[in-house]
C-alpha cells in the first residue's frame, strides 16, 4: 500500500502535502501532483494535510486509474518539496468533483 | 522501505495506565545495578542517530539539546548514538577517534547529568564500520571504477584487448550480457555501489582488522571514560564490522571466521582490550543481534552461544537487536549509498505499523528471553536489555515480569514522548503521546535529515527557545511538558524505593 493523489487535486494543487513528506516523494505536473509509489513509505502524514482530501490510500475502492497515473507520472515530472501558492482558480475548482478530463500530462511549468 | 506482503495494520495503544502507587511498586521503576553503576529505573533509551553532529564529527548545540531533552524524562539510561572510533571522515556522525572530540563529549555528559538531575546514566555506543560507496553511474563504473582483468578479456573473446578497448566494449553491452561477464562482486558494486566486506582478505586493511580493531575500541572507550560517560556500549549489531565477524556469512580462514567459536573471537578480543584499558570497574556492554534475519545468516542458536560467551567474558550488559543488514537492502538510486534498513532484515530491526501476523511490537521478545535463559543457565547474571516496539507501561512491565529481560529499551516511543517514563511514574500516564510507528523518523534518517517525530515536530514552532530545522519547518526537540496543576512536585524526586512517600 502507498498513498495516491487523486482527481480532486486537478487544477487545485494546493501543495500543503509536499511540505510534510519525510521522503520528498511528490512530483509536480502542470495541474496536479502525484506520489512516487516506490519512494512513499506509507507514513500517512500527507493525507490529512490536503485541504480537499485528494490524497487516498491505494486500498480504497475505485482509484485504480489514479494509482496508474501516480506510478507513471512520478517518473516523468519534476520533484516538488516546497509549498507554492495555488493558482488563481484553485478555489473555483474545489467544488468540482469530475475533473478527470482536465488532467494534463505535462510537467509543471518551468521544468 | 520493505514491508511484509500481508500488510496488516497495527495500532499502538496506551494500554492499562498505572496509578502513581502502582508505578512506584512496579519492576519498571525499580533500581538495578549494572556493573558498577546503579540505574534508578529499568528504562532505557537505545542509541538513535539524529544527524546533528558536524561534518567533522563534533558535538553541536543541537546534539546536546537532543540528549538533554531525553534526560528531562529521567529514564534509567540513555545510550548516545553510534560514535565512530576511527579518526576518519564519516559525515555528520559523532566521532571519538581522537582526543580532540573529548571536550565536546564532556559538555554532552554534563548537560545530560544536569537535565536529568543526576538521575540518568549515560552510555555511548562505539562503532566501527567499513567503507561503502555510492551506487555509480553505469558508464562511470565501466570507464573508471572497474578493474579490468583477463577474465573480462577472455569473456569478450580477445586476450589482446587493451584496458580502454575492454571498457568501451563492456559499455556497449546490454545488462544481461554484462551480467554474464562481470563477477558477482563486480555486478554487486555496479548495482549497489562498492562495499567492503570482512572477507575481502586481499585488501591489507581488511586482513589486518583483528590486529587493528581492538586498540581502536580500547582507545575510544578510554576517551568515553575521560568525557564522563558512565560506560560504553560496543556496537556488535546490524551491518557493521563487528557484526560482520559474528555473522555466519563470515568465511575468513585466519581463525576469525567459520565456526562460531572463531567468529566470536574478535568481539571477545575487543572486549578484553577495552576492559584492560578502562579497568575492571567501568561499565562495558554491547548491542548485538538475536537473529540476523537474512538467508545464510546467524540465527538465535548462534546468538545464544555468543550471549553466553559475552557473559562469561564479564560483559556488564547485553542489549539485543535484530536484522538491519546490507545483504538484503534495497538497491539505492544512482548516486546514493545502500542503506541497511531497507530490506526484510531492516524491517525486523525497525518494523512499521503495516506488518504481518506477528506485528511490529516485541518481535525480539522471545529470542531475547531465550538468550537470557541460556545466560542464566550458564550461571551468569548479566543484565539483558530488550527493545523493539515497546510503547506502553503494560508491555514494558510484562517484559520484566515474564523474565524476557532486566531492562526495557524503547527508542521510537521515547522519541515520540521523551517524558513518558516521567508521566507514568507521576500518575499522568494518560498524557503519554504514543508512537504511531509510521516510521516518519526513520524516513528522515534514511534521507540523512535531522530526525524528528511527526507527532510533535510542527507543534509550537513560535514558542521562544524552540530550535528549528534549517528550513524552519520542524522543531528539533519535543515541546516541554508541564505536569498538571495538582501534580505533586516531590514525585520528581521520588524513586521506586519510596512508594507512597508523598511530600
């Protein structure tokens, strides 16, 4: 088991989680974060940090898609270990549950 | 970090909380003579590396704060982290391989004495380790590190190739072809980084270890005595030099390997050298493995034999651990070094809350009980210390009641709450912060970051006097604990010998 960043992160990307990770295993895409399952130690410290509950244990139901996204894109995107200000629209996107179609495979800008 | 595939989650609980009177009558809070010193209670904080020394191995203010914070909780004893006995660079690990390290260590012993009000005995763990290199880039390894031999030329089918040509050809091979040409050891160096072993007899300084190591330990022990420590703990455990001699994987043919009588020879010679240097009255103990927990490694049977041998040689205390070997460590990333707590044996050493049927609490309990029984049956009363997932009074008292050990060690629980001994003896056991065993601390250790506990490291960051990590995100020591208002101040001075002596 590891922890997984899920759909709710898309276009919100609050980055509170990256500050607390003892192994710095978050990676940053254009509009969401992912966790590297090979580095995550399951300590669970990040889970309650997310203001929108985007971080889930990979044992939860129906998150297979996000497990794959985390595994694949953590190898492609740049590492992030310091908090950044969220985008201007983050608050607007918080309440939107279905965001899968907005997922961007691009790495974070400037990388 | 490796975890058992069963992935069963365990939740540590505070257990039954004793009253002040019950705590005062308990075994845990009763005194015990260990060699020439007397512990005021049978609680023990085992060695933990907090990554706070300077890169030159000196004591810093942060090192002193770390140990003084544990001392405020007044455990029976604290063991200072693994401290290198050689005068060689070893990163931000404490060192004791030269007299210039003594003044800093002296400040440390004085600080602990002051913070504990003279209640806590302080030992220092002495360690020797062999060289380990970072995992190299494949091309760099083949172009520079690898020593080209005729075996490589033969495998490539041309005995007249120059070294440069051999390197070039090896570089073009795919991984499976390369694996057929390199020796197992060369392949290991490529995949994990080169690591010296006690069996590398072709290397002079490895061959000479039996002559070199005893005086190094003896000199270090004498410095520890000069610095004011109450005793030394010889590091005979995990992945380091002395444990490698004890290991069944030690096949040296110079009388220091092979059968266990020969594998224990150097550790006993180290003990004898230390004893000769510090005198008969100074406390000398060791930490060693009840089980190596690797294929082909030493087992409990070996450990029982070694334990009796140590007891017979007048070891004052024996502290058990398990696992923590390089042999099954995870492959490091390129540019990083292998770490002995990343494989299944590492899990045995520091098991996490995600576990197997046996769970993470007390995995060394039964083995330690058997070692202690063997030592008692041989007629020795050597002090045994058991640790591993001990996190509440009930469990600690149980270990003493059932004869597992004489003193109870708790590393992670003491990091989570350095005051837990004090709280329990104070009748405030419900205020104990119980370790979650998520191994956040161990993850920081692996990253070589200053070790802290997730349960307190972001609390009260702005309180005056709080020292923080360089990035300002985490506090370096647990916030102070204030006893509740109705607490009786005299309890702090109360020992288990004085039950009910209310002020």
